[in-house]
């Protein structure tokens, strides 16, 4: 897909912007083991709920969400390599107040691990709408979690996204002609369809994506700002 004229970046996610599904979990820190050893609770008494999103490299570039510290995921963040994560600014502040989150370790299970090493910090993004409750978010690289299979493809265009609709259809057909492709639309239309009755906002970032192509198992949609 990257070889196609007009395509700047391609990524995948299991959380569609302005979608209808949220994946929540809880996290633990290495310091919780120290607290438990001192007679405290290993899970700590503070609420530790977070949104969780599995993504591929370039996700933040495609959606225009700035990384304020560290780096994006890379192809080297695959099965067998060090387990890593990117956290939102809210999560970084809650978990390690006054500290640099990059290099810290966090678990999505319990204080005994396994632990993920934080390699980046991302600006918070409200992907569901203005009425959404802000919640810390953790991003994990899909290649390190191959059991996550329900994915959507997002593509950023260099200019007008509309001509890419046919390119995407042809590319998907070239991979598997049995995959139906329909519902191609600009991001403006996609947002309108989602916000006609409930005001929403895709991101707090000042830099919105020019295009995001959404490819689900049953359809392919293009969205553009």
C-alpha cells in the first residue's frame, strides 16, 4: 500500500477512531511488589483502569497524535523482542508523577508481571467524543500480541483522499478477492455520520490526519479530514 501514489503512511489498530468499542484493563507497577512486601496491597488501593489499544507502527503519525517523549513502535518490536508499550500523558503522570515515564515498566496483569518497558509517551486523545471521560491509555504493539486479530487499517494520504478509494479496493482485491469492500467515504462524511446526533471530537491534537483508510473484515472505509 505504501508504494501507491498519494499514500504517506499505513497502520493498523483494534480501536477505530470514533468507533463503538472500548477495551479496558488495569495495570500494576513494579513498586506494588514493594508495597505488598511492606504489608500493603499488591494492587494498590487507587483505581488503575486504562484504555488499551493494540497498534502497528505509524499509528500516531496517521492520526496526528504527537509523541511528547520517546519513540514510536518499530518493526523490531515483534514477538521474541523486549515487551514494550507507549503510554498517554495521563497514564505517565498517574503512574510516575514527576518522573520520566520512558524506561519505566508496567504490567497489564499484576505486580508479578510480565512487565512492558515504556518506550514513548503520547498526547491524550479523545477518540469517542466530547462526552467521553478522560482515561489513561496504554498502547501495545500488535506484533508482540498476535492473539489480537480484529484489526482495522488506517492510511494517511498526502493530498485528496478520494482518488485512493479505487486504489484501496484494487489492493484489497489483489490480496483476497473474497473480502468485500464497500462504504468508502471521506473523514468529513465519516465524522458527520458519527456526530449527526452526538457532538464528538476525534483527538485533542492540533494536527488532524488528512486521511485514514479503515479496512474491517466486512468492509473498507476511507475517512479524511
